[in-house]
C-alpha cells in the first residue's frame, strides 16, 4: 500500500529532495536497526529542525500516515524501524547547554551519549544513564527507551534524573516544560488533556492494588510497557506528561530536548573479579553487596566465562573453573583515593565468609581494570562471532527480584537446555537482578521460528508470572515484548496504558505496534534475514556501533548499511533475480564513497573492517 499522494506532495514542499529517500537502496539501508526485525520504509525523511518535525506530524495526522522517529538506530527490540514513514534525525540536533558547574545539562536528541559525558567531564559530572551503546546511541533514544546500564541502576536513569523536556505531541503541539510561556500556552490549549491526565492519576493512586503493583514493578528495573509510575509519583499533569514520554519509544510524542540533573563522575575507581563455586553462593553475595559502597556488580555465569576464556590476557585458571562456577565483576568509585581504599576494605569484609573458587583482587591499575571489564564486554560479541552464518544473535533483557536471582539464573539455564540453546550465556547487572542472556537464532524456516516462539513463551511465563519480574529491564519493549505486556502487568494496568496511548495519540500514527500492539504475533513477524554475503562481514550483527566514526555516514551509506545492502544483493543473486540496478547504485553509495579507513573495525564488537570488503 503506497503513501497518499497528498502526503507525498506536501512532504516534497516541506523537505528538500536531498533529505527525502524512497529509492530501494536507501529504504533497505534504513530498514534495519540493531534488532532482529526488518521493516522497509516507504519514505525516509532526514529532518534538521523542529519545524520540519511539526510539519510532518501535521501531514501525517491529516492523512493518517504512521510515522516512526529514529536517532541512532541502536535499539534492540525493533522500535526504530517502520514500513511507513521513517523520520531520521539529521546533523543539526547536537545542541547543548551546560548549567551551573555541570549540575544540569540540556541536550538535543542527536547528541551521542558519550559526547554529553565528554562535555561534562571537566566538571567531574556525567549523565546518569550509561548504556553499553553509549558511544553510538543518542539522547533521543536514551530518553525514549529510558536506557540505563551497569552503574545507572534505577536511581540514575532518565526518568529519575529528568529536569525538563521539550516535546512535540501527536497533534503537532510543542511544549517546553522549562519555558513558562510555553507551559501557559499549553495549559490554555490543552486543558482537557491535562485534566484527563490528572484524573487518571487520581484514579490510579486511589486504586490501592494497582498503585502498589506499579510501585512494586518500578522497584525493579523495568521498561515493559508505558511508564505508569508517572501516575503514582506525580500529581501535577505536566509532570505526569513529561515522565510518560520517558520510555515511550516514540509512541506518545517526539522529544526535541531533554534536561538532565547530572551525577558525580568520581575519578578514583577499582575493580575485582570474584569467582564463587556456585550460582547460589554468588547470588547470595549480591544481596550482601547491594548494601555496600559498590558502583557496579556484574554477574557472569560459567558459560559466559567459557566464551571468553581463550581471549588474550585471560587468566589461565578460567579454563579450569568448575561447571557451576559463577563470577561477580565488582567496581567501586570514590571522590578520593583514601575513601576508595576504605570502601574496598569494607566490601571485601562483607563477603569474607563466602567460599571462593578464584579471584582477581581489587586493582586501581588501568591495565588490570580494563582487562577485567573487557572480559565482560567481550561476552556478547564472543557468541556473535561463533554463530552459524545465516543466524542472528539475540540479547534478551529481564529482571528477577534480586532475592530470587539464583533461582532465576538456574531456571533460565534449564530453559536453554529444554529448547537446545546450547551456546546461550547469561550475564548482567546483578545489583538490580537484571540479567542479559545471549543466544543465536535462525529464522529461515517455520521450525526455527516455532522454536523461538516456544522459548519466548516459556521465558515470559517464568519471568513475568512465576517470579513477578520484568520482561524488559532496559532495552525497551519494542515489537519484541509488546504481545507480553498484558501478561506481565495484568488487565487493569494494560488497559490504563491503552487509555494513555489513545489520549495522547488518538489516531494511532506514532510508531504503531511498538510497546502496545493488538497483534499477539507481532514479535514473530518481519524477522530480519542475515544471508551469507562474504566471510569478511558475515559475522556482522547490524548493531550500528560503527556508524558514528564513519567518514561517509550521512553522505551515502554507513558501514552497517553497506553490509545490509551487500547481503541483500547476494541473496537476490542466489535467488536468480536481476541485481544490476542495485549494483549500479551500490557502486557509488557503497564502494566509491567508502574511505576504507578501518575506523569501523575499532568500534565493531566483532572486529569487522567494512573497508576490506570494499577493497575486495
């Protein structure tokens, strides 16, 4: 089904031709994010101003055209792709305003997270969220997904460190919560909407079982569904509104700017790797460490340790760990070295009575410190690098109540065995009970899709029903978990989410089927193929980490997009299709404009140098 002629005509008047793309090369290139889904947009628009966003939203409302907003496209759950209109941030969204001595920072959505921290570093501050993708992901996505990370926990995520928001709603109205004139105008023009938000808040807080369920869910790390905690944490409708936008994944509005209350970035730090003889003893130690001055505690199961045991610099004893061994990578940070040493002594004393299998003592030496964290960071790409060509690598993201973490780990391992995911590993942010599990999956046959479906059904039942945990802790609901939101939250909370969606996006044009979907099988549709293309790039997981350093990004294709295109061309050739036009387009877009600097390989989790493919 094509886009309405009136929409296309008026979009052409609004956006210059060099920032509108509907050719097969461009639409396929933007049809992928870091998830295992693919949707080919009918139109890609690169926007450079808020006025352009407002104009496009007005057209989309008039003609009932669904739109999806995209920042860096590092999302893992399929929330940054569209089969309609994809609105991509251009290069003019990098504004920042540092306030006080770095105690606040206002950022536009195109700022890369690591760049924000670089601006704050002279003040000894940083933004609270610290996702693993911080060198590639942008503020728009960090806010829209309520991303967190290893040190962030729940206290320092965007929701809890938000000082202000500038947004565009589904009717094209702008609101800047830090601008009194904007607030006054909005209160006048949208009084009914604000009254309804206030009413829903009062009803939710008065519904004791529902309010308690919401509070319980957000004591855990949780990004499943919309941010219902806004209705119990705040009574002023403007506060409710801006906190609802956090974690809404582009389904309630467009975020033009966000102001953070920043957090200290302590200069003194040390890390240790402590290996326990069992999952049970390891997880008991987590509950003790939760009361200690630690900034991060990462869990690595035996499988994840095994996946990196042959990496350079790894202690030889890793290969000899027992089958049930489980490790904690512990970090502590402090404002002074004296205070750090006091903290380290306190931490080790707290776990002195636990049996240990091996350990690397706390070290402040950057060489040791960085090696330990490299172990943790290498686990995900280690699985990706050994997968069979044609399969994808999936990283899931759940939360168990921390006091039940050991049982949760063991039950997940049982599910791996039941569904024959022999390569699967578990690691995660143990202090929050937040586990990531990584496995490889093919989607090339109905049998493979059915195996994935059965596995995810079991995971949802285990995490959400048996343990009362979260099916998404920090990666966003996306398409991936949309069918399971009601299972996790229950009927009352689920209906409340739909009320909020229909209140703020009554025509359903903003990122449909993301977060909330009426299709129970949406997570099994539009699965992304990863066909063999060339051994140089076959291990690519299309994460997008390479894109910020590519000299040709924005001019033509990024390294990720070059690989996407080359995979498609090779698959079409094998199917006997005529690829001559695609190859002519690719000659300029993919080959002639590649600088072949190899910068992409420095950022790639599996070390791919796309320039080598181009040279070949």
